[in-house]
């Protein structure tokens, strides 16, 4: 509870008749508001305001009569108290210390009712006080930046109190007087002998709040409790970033300055289309103004429908352009004053070009924003572009690829595991995602900063272990340093050039193991996964016949692999499927290279990559092993290229002296089982 400071005024008491006259004159005096009345975009609202002013005038005689009937009115100013206008307050009822003033349903609408309700620490129960030149206060609601208003300016008992657009009438002015028990009474300027009152003195949730003749009961006593400093969200040239991404920001589509230009979430590029000034309005709400063209973020047509589009429009002081900002830690939400809907990225998308809209409040990250200022801390990473696809090629000619969840070097090819999407973050670092799995990122295991730490592929989490500072070296190569280290860079383990050599983190030393070329490529060329590439390569060999004495290029390849020329003329079904995997760049540690089928079966079984035919549904890229003699000894192997309706299509080498396709039951008696490479 805040301390209410009494403001003692040493005025001499006047004759009570003089007091009555002064009270009547005050009721007739034009108001001087702390905040000017806003222009209403609604004719209905303008009419309501006019009606309020008319009713206020009609009730001036009533105010004089009330003053004449209450001799103590002239002493009221001696009990007035000052309120800290830099604080938000909860206004607690003395009827029940768990019940507070509340805007019904948390509505932003002008005309939303005032009630008492159990304290829940929401904006609907938070108020700020603005002092007027005559010593009264306007009481603004945090939920809608509107003011507490005596309906119609009526001074009669039981007149309702609601929130309403500021309109500079006495219906929106209140005196705050101290009581001896530490509570305060809120006295409406429109009816000085009355007080803000809980109807019937009830403590039930939803009980209406009204004005009623001052009677000193608990129904008219209130306790002001500070809920903290009123934040100041004013800012210049700020970027607004969806809370769940580090590389997209609010953006005016195409950098347009035209009314109706769409607002989107777009790849960070530091152009004027992405920089905004946040300006506070007189009513306490905020406008978001593009810093270049000076136009405002606006709800299309002032719509109150969830999903309504947000666009750019010339400032017009309507609620469609006013936003109520709430801070939660280092994140912010923007609620439209006209509809109560939240500024939202459609679908919570992180894609560049995702639409920005207003949507029902749902507490998701799509409605939470962070700010990035022009003087923010940034890394010294080189600028290679905002977003692009590239291969990361070590100076030894091998490229960084996804391999069993790790990052390793492999021969270049057009599988998606070899290409990476580079996205520039707001701090100028880069996040690298494999084309084969855009939901993951290149990652330093455990976020460790130690020599030998594994480099892996891991679900995107926006950590420093997934952000890289890329620095160009003198020879056109680059080093990649994760943000979680200031001394270590990506490194090919042991400076090896062997395929499937893993990447690790190691102290920068300028060796070839740490130097990479970043070669931009057309992502459209990388159409395959390794599984699909193996299948495509196998199908490309259909119709290939063996030469004299079983001579094949598959045997020649395997003979060179094991340095034994006898395999050039050997049975070649296993060497054929092994060759397909090698041509696709799949390592033997994943897709076993072999010439003897029983050895292949044993390897897959030992590596937990084997499936028996009875319950398994094979996939394209699996190896199918046959036992022609039903004696438990495997005789032949082929590659599955399709499965449909319980049957498989295969491509098999050394079947009737050629590469041939077959279409058979996936659980045929001749099938021994399936080798299942972990692509």
C-alpha cells in the first residue's frame, strides 16, 4: 500500500452560502484537461459525448442543490490528497480487501462497465491518475487508456460509472479525499456531495459501481495500492522482432510508403522499412510510426475481427492506430485499443514474409515481441548477405554435411544434407540450418567452450551455440566462431581429409582444418535426401549388363576400394548396391560397403539396423536380402525403390547378368530380411 500524503490547505472557512455559490460556479466553469479530448472516429461516440455534456449541464442545478444541503462541502479541499501520477494503482474496496475496481471482462470498449471483482493483477484492475489544473484527477484505465466517467454526467444517486473516451467534462473528474482510517473517498466533480460507491455494499464479484450520496460507509471507502511505475515505451528507430526468432522483424512490404502497404515479418535487413518510432498519445496509448515515411501501423478498416490485416496508413488519431503496450521481462505485447486484439504473426510463422495481423489474445509467442535499437550490441561478423544457401567447403575439397546427427566432411553432391541455409541475425551473426532439416541448426554440443567439443545438428533454440561469427581470411576462406566462444572455431578433427571425419571446436590456429570456403548455390538443385539419391542412382543403372567373366564397373570400384583386383570379376549384386551408396556419398558407417551378402547381413544386425520381414514395412532405400535355398544362408541382395500395397519394387544387380527391376511380395518366402541404413 502506498502512503497517501495529505495536502493541508490553510484556507479560512467561508460562510456556507458562499461555498454553495462557489460550488455552483465550478460546475459551470469549462474544464481544462490534462489530456485533450481525442477525436472519435464514430458518430455514435460523438453523440454520446455530446449527450454527456448536455446531461452535465442539465444537472448543474442538482449539483447546486446538493452543495446547499451539505455545509461540509466547503471543507472538502482540506481533506484532498495527492496521488503519485507516475504509478499504476489497484483500487481496493473496504467492503472486502480481496475485491478491487475492475473493468468488466477486461474490455477496451468505451462504455465498458466498472465493477468490483476478485484481485487478479490484470490490466483490467490497474489505474493511473492524471492531475487536472483544478486539483481534480482523471482516472485512466490501463486496460484501454480510457477514463472513469459518470454516465451521462448525471449527478443522481445510483448513476452508473464506466470507462469512456476522454471528453473534458466534469463527469470524468474526481477528488480524492483522505479518511481517518487510512482509506480514501473518490468524489465525482459532477456531484460533490456523492462518492464512488459499491452498489448495496455487496462484496459479490461483478457488483456494479455507481455514485451515491456520501454516507461514510465501507461501500464508499477505497485503498490505493501501488502496482509499480508506469513504464515509458517511447523509442526511436526501433525494430520489432517476434519473440521466437532472431532474424525476422516487422517490415513494411516492399518498403512502400503508400496507404494500405502490408505489414509483415521479414528477414532482417536494417532498411528504413523495418525501423519504427513508438510515440505516446495523450491518452497513454501508443502509436507505431514508420521512421522513414511517418505513417502509422493501422488495423485495416478499423476492423474488430480476429485475423484482420494490419497495414500502413496516414496518422489519423483513431483507435485503429492506437496500441496498449504491456511488458513481460524483455518482451512486449501490443493490444489494439479499438478491438482489444493482439498484434500477431499469422500462424506463429518464422518465415520471411509471414503476415502480421490482429488476433484474439492467446498467450503464444506469436503475440510477443522484442525490441532492437540502432545502438544495440552487434558482433563483428562479416556481412555475406541476409539469407542464402551455400556449401561449406574445407580447403581439402570436402564439404560439411549432416552425418548421423553430427557435422562431418563428405564429398560434394546435390543431397540436401550437403547444403546449408545461412540466415543473418539481428546481432549480425549467422544461424546455419541444413537444407535437409530446416528446423535444426549447426550446434556446439552442450554449448561447451572446450577443445574437442563435438559439432552436431540440433533443434533450433536460438542459443549462442547456434550463432556463428563468420570472418574472412586473406585467401578468401572463412573461419566460423560460435558466439559461445571467443577463442575457438569450427575445425576438422585431426586435419583429416577422410570422408565422415567429424567437426569439432578447437582453439583458432590458422591451419587448413579451420579454413572453409562458403560457396553460394541454388537451393533448387538440392532436390534429394540421401535415401532418394541412392534410389535415383540405382534406377539410372537399369539395363546395365556385365562384361566377360562377370566384369563390371561395380566390381572395379570395389576392387579399388579394398585393393584386390579379384573383385573385378566376382559376383556383383552386393558390390552394385554398395556402389550406389558410395556414389550418393553415404558413408560405409551408415550404408555398409560389402561384396559378400552374409557379411552385409551380419553388419546390419550388429549395428541395430536390421528388420525381419514379418512385421516390417520396408521403405525406399532399404536393402532386401534373399535366401534362395531356404537354408539360412543369404544368397542375394537388392535395393528397395518403392513399397505399395504389400509389395516392393526393387533394383538388383547381377540378376540374370544385368541390373534389373523386380516387383514382389514384401514378405515372400525367399526374402530373408531387410538392412535398414540410418540415413
